[in-house]
C-alpha cells in the first residue's frame, strides 16, 4: 500500500515534467522582445481598465466593435486591433500540450482577478495549475512569426500567473500562422487634412491601422516597410469612400477592402458613364417638352378630320382643296413630332423615359407631427 502511494506521488511530477516547453528556436531576438512587449502591453491596458482608466486606451479596452461594453478585449480581438490581417482561428494547426512562457501569453481577466480569490479558491487553483490536468479546457494559439501566444480558453489564469510570478502555463497549443512580412506594404496617405496609414496584403487586401503609433513600430520590427501608393491601385479618393463599408472575409478576423473588387467597380461605373454619354436618336414625343402630347393629339384630330372631309368631297371644290392642304400639313407635323430625328445623350434619354417621381405633398407629415 505504501509502495503504491509513493509510486502515485512520483508519477504526477514525472508526467508534469515530461510536458515540453514551447520551442522558440530560430526566432530572432528582436521578434522575441516584440512578443513579450505585446503581451505586457495588453496586461497593463487591462490593469488600467480595472482601475477605472480604461478610457485612456479608447477601444483597446472595454468597447467591442459593436460599441457594447464587455470588459477587457479577448486576445484575438486585441491582436486584430494591433496587427492587420490577423488570421481566423479556423486556419490553425494543433500542436499538442506545452509549457507556455507566461510572459508571452495575451490573456483576459473578464471573470475574476487574483484578488477575487479567497484562500481556499487560490489553493485549489494553484493545485490545478501544477497538476497533470492543468491543460484541460485550455486553447492557446501560438503565432511563431511574432513569438506571442493568444489565450482563448483558459485566459483568466494568465493575470494570476503573472502576478504570482509563475513562469509557465500548461496549455493545449495550436499554431496560427501570421502573413509573411514581404507580402505586406504600408502606405501613408492623405485626403484633405486627414492622414491615415493603410496596410495592403498580397497587393489586394487593405486594412486601416486603428493604432498606428503602436502598430507601425511593431510592423517595422517584423520587417514591413512603407511604400508610395502605386499607380495601378485605385485612386486614394476611391479608397477613402469605400472605407465606410469594409467586407468581412473568411480568412481574417477584421474586415478589409478588396482592391480588385474596388477596381472592377470603378471600371463598371466608367463604362456606364461612357455609354451614358453616347448619343442616341429621340423623337420630340419622347422628350420632356411642355404640352407635347396635347399638341400631338390635336394635330392628329385635325389630320383625321381633314381626311374625312377629303373623302366626302373627293377633293373637289374649295372645301376639298382646303381639306387636302390641311391633311398634308397635319401629316407633316405628326411626322416631325414622332420621328426620332434628334440626337441626344443616353443620360437625357434615361431621364426622359424614367423621370423623377413627383412628391405627394398631401402625404407629407406636418411640421408639428412627431414621428413614432
């Protein structure tokens, strides 16, 4: 019995010690420092928010993209606000269970902070974190290109381990690749007095930098450089107009613009404008001429009446001759009105065929009526 108990006590430390460390081999020192600095920045921002100073960090704490208050940002949301083109977790690859350096983990204390634990709760938590089941219900994403780990499940324990100076956290880790630096370009643009910084991936997808003072130095460390706006891209003014309606793509957490789609939209509008400027033939009856239809109907009535008189008189006598002359004149006028002899632009034809509807003032609410 005693032998079994000793073997059981020895088995747990051995199983815990058998968990490998998350390897950081081959990662440059400047990237290692960047990953640690990013994790520490998130922790300091959450501390500010906990103390009631979250407003100092604007939307990096407390405000989701929908505008709702939800405490500290989760790791994925925070990362996507700092680094453009943050990949979706569905693109990750499972690696296994590892001892993850605490100083590289971005967590989120949204349920509890270390001071919320009483003595019994803290003892149970410490025992759990040092047990072989510590990785249960955890899900961490390791981004090797930036030497940082994003905690999705098991995120509350990160601040506890930081405060208690626990060097490593046992967790289930998945690899999440960040786009290579040579596929991204930074562009500083201006429109009027507005200056913005954009990042373009694969010469196609564009995202606006929300925090350029944080993101630009981080991207420079990663190896992303600034360039002049290329001539083959859509004009800057078109991009500014499209920034209000970015598209959510399946590969990235944050919405972005598709430059190819914007270019196709511009070409389509230019083609429509070119076709609208081409001339077409129109008759006077097709144009918005005042009283054109009363004049046409009156002329048609005179023509029909003249034909009737010609038939009755057989063209003889003064009445017959006058009827013939009147019929010919009215026929000429009708031919002039209804034959497409005028050349106008397609835009004028479209406006003539589909005129703007007149407003029904009788249905308009009075100034003293409040809308429900």
